[in-house]
C-alpha cells in the first residue's frame, strides 16, 4: 500500500470527486479550489514530478488536460484557464499532477512574473543552457 495521497485516490482508498478516468490517467477536483472548478490531472503510474514522467504518459496527460480544460471552460462559463505544474519548486504532493485553474476575472488568482531583465545577462544564460 502506498503512502501517496494521490495513489490512494487512484486506488479508491480515499474519496475524490473524479471528473475523468481512463486506463492511464485520472482527473479530480482539487480540495482547495484556488478558483471555481480547480482540477488536477494525474497519471495513474506514480512519477514524482514533470522532470521524471515518461514522454508517452506526459503526452497522454496533456491531451486530457486540453480536453478537460475545454469542457470545464464551457460548462462553468469561464473566460479561460491557467495550466501549471509545480515540479520540485512549490510542489506539496509528490505525485506528478497538472493543475487546471479556470479563470473568471483578473484578480481571483495572482500568478506574477517579476521582470529581472536588468539583473540578468541573457547571453550568459543562453550559453549555460545550450553549451
Ligand atoms: P502542489 O502544491 O503539490 O502543486 O498541489 C497539490 C494540490 O493537491 C493542492 O492544490 C491541494 O489542495 C491538493 N490536495 C492535497 N491533498 C488532496 C486530497 O486529498 N484530495 C484532493 N482532491 N486534493 C488534494
Ligand atoms: Zn502516487
């Protein structure tokens, strides 16, 4: 038996509001509901994060994310979605998952990018990544 809370939802050991399920993945409502309809999509096989998940599984998960995002936007009359994953940084449940966050207005959720362009040498970053 796994200690992972999401594996427990997959195995129906604990309840979840499951909105989609197939052989490889599952989607259920996030308990915290950062926005109305906040949904998580996960592979059934346990991978810790996006850096570790295999390519085929990731492709399937992302296809389901797109389909569900469309369904959620339509059914909940949202304006759009944020789709995100917290790999190691900020991740609290270490079973790979993608958040679908339906959006209704600008102020309900803040995902802010701070402009550090004055502090960063783009050539240096570029060389580090590509060399
Ligand atoms: P993370 O911060 O790891 O990207 O997000 C984990 C998410 O899982 C959080 O938004 C949290 O609300 C959600 N979560 C944690 N435990 C449970 C649970 O037992 N059931 C459901 N449905 N969501 C959970
Ligand atoms: Zn797991």
